[in-house]
C-alpha cells in the first residue's frame, strides 16, 4: 500500500523501528517500576499536578518522552513530533497536526495507574500521514503485551497473534440487540467539575443509561453485559481491537491517547467515529473520527451474520449507543 509519499517498504521499515522503540521505552518504564518495588530511592512515586489534582505527571513520563523523541529525531529528522509532555509545556491547546508526517506519542498512558502500580499503563506511539494514523505501537510492560499495526499488514498482539483474537471460523458479528450483550468501556476522565449538566454529569447519565435494564430509563436502558474502565484510553482501544471490549465511548482525552490505538483498531477491522450523537441518530452519516476532536466512539471488529455485513452490525451499534448517550463539550481550535 502507498500512503502519501510513503511506499509499503518505507512504511514497513518505519513500523519495525517503532516496534523496537516501543519495547525499549517499555523497558525503561518497567525499570522505574522495579526500582520502586525494590525500595530504591524510597518507594513513593512523586508526581506533579498539571490542570488539576488528577492530571498528573511523573519524572518517568518526562524521561520516557525524551528517550522516544531523541530516538525519533535522530532517525527521522524530517518528521514532526508531538508528545504529551512537550505539548503540555507549550501555551497552545490547539490541534497542531497538519499534512506533515507526524509522530504522535504518549510516553506513559495511564499515569494514575502507574503511580498506584495498577498494571494498566503503557507506551503509545502513533505515526500519522495526511491526518490518518497509519502505524500504531502500544506496549504495556507490566503485562508484556505489545499491540501493533501498520496499514496493509494487519494488527497484532505480541507480533504473532492476529487481532481480533477470535478469527475462526469467523469474526463474530455484533450482538443482534447491541448494546445488550456488549462489554462497554468508558472513562471518568479528568474533567471533575461539579457543574449541573456539565461533562461529568452527562457522562454519568450516559453510563447509567448503558447499564440500566432495557425497560428502564424511558426506553434508553442498554443492559450491557459489563461496564469497564481501564484508566488508559490507549489500552481501552487496544482491548477493543482484541474484541475483548465491544464498545468504547469517551470524551476528553487527546490525540496522543488515541493515535496508536486508532491505527491498531482500524487495521483490525474496527470502526471509530465521534462520541456525540448527531441531530438525527437514525440517518445522519457515521463519519470517520477526527483525531483531535477529543470525542471518540469505537466499535470492535465484526464479521457478517446471516442478515448483515460486519460493517452494518457495527453501524447499527453506533446508532444504538448514540440513542443512549449525551453530547459532551470539548471543543477546541484547529480540530
Ligand atoms: C489519561 C488516560 C485516561 C483518560 C484521560 C487521559 P494519561 O491519559 O488515558 O484513561 O480518561 O483522558 O488523559 O494522563 O494517563 O496519559
Ligand atoms: Ca500520558
């Protein structure tokens, strides 16, 4: 496959570099975990607050970002680099990705988990060409799980198990009464402002709609099989690519939290669109996700049933989610 000015051979070479870099960065991350478990330099994990007391950064986030950005700048000096901690130090909160080939990385997604030694944290490396994430590498070192993809090369767990996990005899379709029988993944996020009808309250109302019995909530009850929050948007997407999560709905995270995960999920056959329901949920088009929109709805890969294509069952599920969730407000210049 040719993407922008990149041939498949060039993409393959970049992909191999990104996988190696993800593993090395994960080893650095894990060495900090081991230091702490062994009591080195005390066992407390120090952190600083960014926008509020749940938006935190550790020295490890900073060090891993420098490690990754240095390696990328040495290897690919003409590519643009966007990393969470570099961005956080700048003044702009605009969406900065343009036509240039861009590395979009989160050195540590799930920083709160990392500080609590809850194992759901990872390195996230996305490569974007013409606004599309074409390569994704996610490495969760505590579980030694590497998720990766390159356009035209499939999506993989640990480079040998193809995603989604269930392929034979075929990839399962979405359940006929989705969101019933679906595992629904969502995040509380960092916007904790206790404003009536603000984002946090709208999320909670949406969560309750998805969880409630089908006769409940004025017909909006989703009766999902289960609700899950991993505390890492990146891993939520990786688990959706595995097929372990059926649906992921989230507002408020940023492009570095999703770039690699979107690349992997799309290559696995998933669908990613906006979290916010359009004016007409029955008939408005299901648009491709905008990377910087901070509003995401992802559906796992799905195969055909006797009555629908996999894509039809994914789109049906999107509309059923939109019927039950509230619009969130995360507008932002440039996105
Ligand atoms: C956060 C995690 C979390 C999501 C937040 C992200 P960080 O990233 O992905 O699950 O709800 O919106 O900012 O700060 O741990 O890299
Ligand atoms: Ca981060």
